[in-house]
C-alpha cells in the first residue's frame, strides 16, 4: 500500500514540476519577443533662454511609444529613467508663448534610454512654454526683529543693514508688487553686547520665479549701558516787539535726557538750544511762553524740557 502511495506522490510532483517549467519557458518565450507600448517618462529642462523666465511650470512627464523586449519593457515601466530635454531650440508664437518640437529631441532622448529600448515616436509632438521677460528691481531690506535688553542697556544708534537694498530678478508683473524684502527673524533677549551678525533673507515662493542677488545681510548695532543726565539751558525769546523787553521766569529750563555712559561727558548746556516764540503766545492770547528744543545731539535720547510753560513780563525800553 505504501509503495503505491509513494509512486502516486512521485507522479504528482513530477507533473507539478513539468507544469512549472512549462509556464517558465512560456513566460521566457513571451518576454524575449519584441513589443511596443507607451511609457510616461519624467523630464527636466536645460538651456532655457537666459533672458526669459518660466511663468508656469512646463510638462513634468512626456508619453513616448517605445519598442523593446518584454524584459526591457518591465524594467522601463517599473523605473522609467528621468530624461533631460534641451530647450535651447524653442520657437515663439507670441511674446510669452513658446513651443519645442519633440521630434528634434529624438536622437538626444534615444541616447538616454536603456540599452535595447528604441524610441518609436512621441505621443505629443510638442511641449509648450509660458516665458516672461526677465526684469530687475532694487528694493529695500527690512529687518524683522524681536530685541529685549538687559537692565540699563539700549541701542546707541540705529541698526545698520548691509547692504540696505538688494537686486531682485523675476517677471515684471511680480516685481511690480514687491516694494521691500524682509529678513528672517532676528531674536535676542537680555542684550548687553553689540550686534554684528549675518541674517538670512526670507526666501520667495519658488513658483513666483523671483530670485534675490544675496541670501543674507550683515546686521550691526551698538548696544551700550545708558544713564540719565540733565543740564540747565538758557532761554532764547524770538519775535519780541520793537521797543519792548521781555523778562522770563525762570531764565533757564532743565533738559533731561538719556545717553550712553561712554558719551556722558560730551554733553553740556551748549549742546542744546531752547527757543520761545513770543509771536505764538501773542496770537493765541497765552499768558506764558512755550519752550521748544530746536537743537540737540544725535547722542541724546528722550530729551525732555522742564518746565513746559515760561512766565514772562514785558517792559518798555527807555
């Protein structure tokens, strides 16, 4: 009984083996034959006109009818090679509408195919390009910052941006909408030292086709410890009527200000000029004069005058 079972099993496995081998030989025979089919290939472009700019992205894929054995077709369909299209020889229909004939690319495309794959023809005969005129525009750079200072410290001058303007290149229609370019965020906390570092320029959306000549700018600023100072300054009265003399009470005003500690000894009463216009008081029936700070120093911050009203007496000259 066991001998009969073993013989049956051997016959069964022999049949299975021959069946598998038959399928394999059939499959190999089929794959060794030549076929033609269409495959979608990814593409990139080179040598676009240097004085033109893409207004919109051209085709990312092109359909090509190819001839190859079944083996080659399988590998081409599973992993199609990215093809490079030379766009140096494009034709213009209008100011922005251009096209490229794919028939002129056949030899170049064929050289990029895997061995044994033949280009029969392109499903579409051309690729269209929307190209705009390349323009340039210089715009100001604006710093985006969040700065806080340690107690007693402040900026001693304006923040300097180098360069303060940048040349942009892109489509005119887009450049016309841009008035400045921003930096990335410069964030500093509890500052007690000066700033001297590069900050990146914010990137434009790639679809805008706008490019900046620089990708970063140098930011410099002096940070110093500040203190408060004050000085008494004499009052100068303007527009005194002829034949009259004006006595003010007081004759001096106090100017209080903030200044960097390193510049404290550079300030005295001659730094400031305080004027009162008698004509303004007279025209407005005011019984007092209003002092005005008309000269100061760039080293000074937050200058304040006290008092804000000056009493006066008018005396006739003898």
